[in-house]
C-alpha cells in the first residue's frame, strides 16, 4: 500500500561535468576581477549541483559587486550549510567576519508615514530632504528622529535600524 521514496538520485556525469565547467569558468572570471561573469557561472554551478563552495563564491561576488543587501543573506546561507568541510575553514572564517561587518554597516530603509502628511524630518540632528511620506536609509543602530508639521508640536522618536537584506 504505502511506498517509500529513497534518497535523491545522484547527478549524472553530464550534470557533474557542466557544474565543474561552470565552477572553473567562475574561478577564471573571479581571478580576472570580472565578478559579474563569475557570479553567473557560480550560480549556474550551484543550480546544477548545490555546494557550500558555490554558496561562498556567490556571496563573495555579490559583495565585490557592491550588492551588499544580497551578499549578507548569501553569506548567512553559506554559514548555515551543514556540508561545509575543513577545506572551506578559511572561507567560513572570512564569511563570519564579513557578516559581522555587514550587519553593522549595510543601511536599512525606514518608511516614515505621518499624520498629517508633509511633515519635515531630522535624523540625528540632520535635516532630511523632502517631506513625509519618506523613505529613510539609516545605518544600523539607534537614531533620533524629530518630526515637525505646521500647527503641531515637534515629535521626537527613537528608532533602531537593522541592516537591510534583500531576499529574506
């Protein structure tokens, strides 16, 4: 009556070869500082045969391309991968350090909506251009906002911004 599904079928030789070629092409592009091309190849390799090594190189390429809000969760995926072995110990150390750094520096975005609208905003004593509703980019940490609208008392608000991450 019931059937059991076994382990996934291992990749065939053609898939292994394509993944290896994509990874090798990614390494060549990376060494040439062509991080966009390297990223494409590492993503192709990862799609064919997922691996911790590909996850690291994808995160590192995103980082080098300045796509920090994507690099941060990519490094976190790599660090959460249970298949990281001793050969990747240096990559684990580098990724842990980079995650700590990015968590402290990647600006988060705050959507500020007020009633009434068209209020002006100061962040940590600096006037912001535009009026509410307003999108504010804030570095991680605590910030003091002062919101002012004609005919109303100024309102002080303390907010805590976290690093922005795309895809999570």
